[in-house]
């Protein structure tokens, strides 16, 4: 990985990221916005396509009228009916009056230090398509509000808001099935074809809400872990939605006492410690800034469910990532509490090695995707589910 090409790519990336964060810092006082933003204009994005291309169809939904919170749904072609209705907007619409193949739901949170990145960024789009196809799941990528326009706890609240939205979708879909069982036409009266205000048809037809996996990338791993904790606290209140596992990819954890990797790898590739500290200062309100803040340090004592109640957790770390020791330590604590918590460390790899645009085709990225797939399929197979028409 440490080739001249990688070094140049890293320097260019860090220069642009540092410039962007410094610009946001200078404008910080003028950027507060409760509605918020979920992307930056200078980041390449990919439009949604509701037809199946390269095995996956995508759809964007704005799910909160009071904020910019949105989701992008990645639906693998394995669910496609032989006959389906595409007359409404040219995309896939599940045929009515028949059973549909059900798939687990993977709720994905992108990286970017809480400040940059988006669920429709080109790199995130490629990664989510890869997960949908390999794991055979419906990926719901969250476009949470970014800092400094929306500081902590906005991104964390958005993560839980999407879980609540999914739970609502599950219950509305169940209402539709009961209507159908009573002689009605199913979701008539509670469905619109885009799913923006009522039942989302892709999820209603194909989503298996009892098997929901969280996947967080970098700072998205912090959000995923928060959502997992809140889901544990909520318990049956989220029924029939069940968070059954989570995947933390090189989590964006921090703490006040430096670790060996934080000292040795402070100037690591792409995301060095100095740049990431700027992101933390943009994300946390000034009066709350603390390296042991619950948003950054999951092992610092704070009110929350006991760690032993956490769902099975796969943690992924990279050899040349200054944050690696924090991820390792958290994984170790989970295992001490008898949580199924395997750790995968990738040699000669950097932070965001499996998700960053430009690194997605490297051997490490491809191997990581395969390893995630093996773990997800093995664990979900133990949970049962519907896999036939």
C-alpha cells in the first residue's frame, strides 16, 4: 500500500480536506442551521437509479420534513419479480397480489469525520452496491446532517430517527398485510409509489425487519454504536424491527489518554490526527468539547446499557491507522463481556481503505468486502428468515 502513488494521493487528499475543514472553521459562526446539510457541493455524487443496473437499483428518500435527513435504498436484483410494474416512474415497483422475496436490512452510516461525505457520494455508492450484492441485503444508507451546520448530537439523533422510521415502515407494512388477509388489496390507502410519506414499497415488499444489521464507516461507526445502544434500551418498543448485529469499520474513536498508535501513527495516510482533531472541534459544541465525550470514547464511563447487552459486533481496523488501538480496545472489552465480537485487522492498510473512493479496488478493500459478507451471511443464517417466494 505504501507506494509512491499512494503517498501522492494521500498528500493531495489531506491538503484538500484540511483546506475544507479550515474554511468551515472560519465560517462556523455563520453556518448554524437546524435543517442542516447532508453533503458538500465539491464532492462527487452519483444520482439514484430506480432501474436495476449492475445488479442494484437505488432510490433516494427525504424522510424528515423538518430537517435534511435522507436515505438512499440499495435494492439487489435478486428480489426482482418476473413481472413488475414500471409504469409509474420508470423504475422497479413490486407487483401487487403476490408474495415477494424478503431480505435483511443493512443500515449504513458513511464516514467523513461528521463534517464531509454523504450517502450519495461516488465512493459510498460503490461500497453500498457491493454490500447489497455480496451480502444479498437491502442497504439503507443514511444521509445524516453534517457539522458544523448541525453539531452533536444531530448526526446521532438522525441515526436513531432512521431506525424509528424503519420501525414505522415495518408496522405500516404489517397493517397492509392484515388488510390483504381480510380481503382487501393490501397497502391500498397507505402506499405511495415513492414511499416519501407513507409505506415505502421496496421495503414493504422485500424488507425483513426482524434482521437489521448496522454498518458504520469511520465516524459512521460511532453513530452505529450509538444506535445499537439506543436499540438495546428501546427493546420491544421497536418491534418488529430488530437490530441483530453491527459492523464497525475503523471507528472514529478518541480519548484523552493517547494510545501507542495515536503517537506512532499521528501523521498517518489520508486522515492524520491533526486534521481529525479539527473535525472533532467542528462537530462537538465548544462547551462540550472533551476527548472523552461519549460520542468519541465508548469505553469512558457514561450512562448507557451494560456493554454485555450489545449485539454481536464485527470490528475492522487497519495497520496504518492512528485510530486502530481504540477499535481494538473496544472489541476486546466486548469479548470480555461475552459479546460475539470478532476483530479483523488488515495489514498494510490505511484508514477508510475499503470505502474511500480511489481505494475501492485494492486487494485489501476487496478482501474486506468478502470477509464482511462471510460474517454477515453466517450470522444472519443463524437468525432464520424468509428466503423464498
